[in-house]
C-alpha cells in the first residue's frame, strides 16, 4: 500500500476495510469476533472497531501477531491457533477470512450456508479447510501484507484441521459464490472497489426514485445513505457519513453534507456546508450557508447566504437571511434576525448562550453579548450592542447618539486635504 496506515484501516467510501469485514461477520450473529493484526497496528485497529461498534452484543478479541516475512507467516498462524484454542470449548464452528478481502454480507451468508451443506456431506475436516478456510496464512497469491489482519467469525469453534493456505480461502469463496474474492493489495484495488461500490449505490438510489443532475462524475455518496424519492441532487454535491435525506428535497451543488438529517421538502442552496446539522421538513438553507455541529432549524425556517450556525436552534418560521453568525443560541418562532447580527458566545474563557424569544426582531448589525435574553416580541434597533436582558415587547437601543452638523461637509474635506498637504511637505 506504500502507507504507514494499516491496510485494514484504509477506507472504501469513508468506511475502513475492517468495518466491511465486521459488518459481514455481524450478520451471522456471532458471539465472538477475533481480529488479528500486526503487533504495531493492533492498537489502532482495536480503537477503530471499538469506537464504531460500542453496543454490539458479541465480544471482540484482538491479538497482535508477527506477520512479516515467511517465518512471520508461520508464527502468526500459530498465534492465531493459540487464540482459537483459548476460546470456549463448546465452540464448534468457525468462519474466517483475510481482512484484505472486500466481502459483503450476502457473500458471507452464502459462504456459510454452502459450507454447512458441505459439512453434512463430507465432514468437519473438509468443511474447515475448503469452506470455512481454517485460520489461513497471512499472505495471498499477490504477495505479503505486513498490515494483514483476519476478521474471524466464531459461532461455535473449529474442529478438524485448521491449517490452510490463502489458496484455500480463494477456492472456498470461488466454489460457494461462483467468482473469486475481491482482494485489496494496493490503492488501485481500493479505487476499483470503491468505484464499483459507488456505482452500485448510485443505481440503488436511482431505482428508488432519486434524481441526479450529473450521475456520472459530479456526485460523491457514502455507502448506506438513505435518500427519499423525488429528491433532486445537483452537480458537485458530496454527501457523507450517516446522513439521512427525506423526500422531495432539492440540493443544489456544489454542496457538502456530513452526518446530517434533512427532512422532507427542504431546499439547500449551492455552496452550502452542513456538518451534523438538522433541517426539519419544509425548511431551507443557502446558498453559501454553513451549518456546524448542533445547528438545527424547524419547519419553515430559513438560513440565508453567508450565515453560520453553530450549536444554535432556530424555531418554526424563523429567518436569518444574510451575513450573520449565531453561535450557542436559541431563536424562537417567527423571529427575524437582521443582516450582520452576531451572538458573542465566547468571552475568552467559557461559551455562553443567547436566547431570542418568539416574534423578536433583531435589527441589522446588532451584537448580542452572551449570556443575554431578548424577550418575546422585543425589538433591537439596528447597530445596537446588547449586554443586558431585554424584556418582552421592549425596544432596545444600544448605540451612540448621532450628531448632525449642517453645511460642514465641504469645510471638513478642505481641512482634511490641508492636513494631507502638510504631511507631504514635511516629508519633503
């Protein structure tokens, strides 16, 4: 791979390879999953798996092995066998495969069912070698993999001879599935697998009623997304993670959406960026809007161009139309936030919240210094700096009084010009 990152942690459609292996194993409702990795990588693999699967009923067992070179391969095999021997005695069935395979849940289901059929006909030893593939070597026909790991599924544990070569892995897979496994050894393999997966995901969404303005080149989708029918995805849209998108949503590109929830009938303008944000049905953002972690807007709310929300909630029918920053704020229903409004949520030591009640009107270029509350129906005059709470239905003005001197504009300009000429003469 020409990489310091373990092979098992390289990603396909934003998911590490090890996750595809674990997902496949989990479909079989295993009680234990043993994952072996090179000693220098086992801690990193363990952290990724435990973070991704914190609530699984099965137990994960991680062991570090010496897996480099021909001698290392034999040592690794013995270490894995010792791990098998240490498992509960009542385990009688094992399924195992190298984690540099890209393997699907359907393939594992087929592999196991065919293996059980073969087991009934030919006995445990044949099953363990030719279908379950034993505990296998740490190389494939393509060459050694120092960062190789095994994702093994133990439902009940192995009986019979567990020693087999990687060729037996491939033969068992080919016999059961009808084609050889997809083995990943380099970044070109990663690209090929990811391309096939993205084409498959794109086809799935198209068949479920989603429209893509540029389905060939201009869209990037993570695997496993949910997108409702009649949604239209524009050119250059990137959708990542666990994002959920409802029906009849319009997303103009280029736009980036990560781990967000978009309700039905929402509108997202071009050049918007949503990260862990929530849009209720019938709301809209953009163009050029940024919704950061914890940003949420209710039905009928609108977040306009060059507006940034972070940890902020805008109630039903609320409007933040232009050039504003709302950080750590709660905005009530039908409240209107004028252009240039800022909630000063950080004082250099701690974050504080701003509360704006329903039907409040915040004039343009206002600064709300948290913690502060603006009451229901209150009006903040444009250009105000608000540092204390404003009661409901009150008018707050927090700006210097304007002074107007008539017939003084030309005289002031002449005075300024004279000052500039004096400076130039002094510089000589």
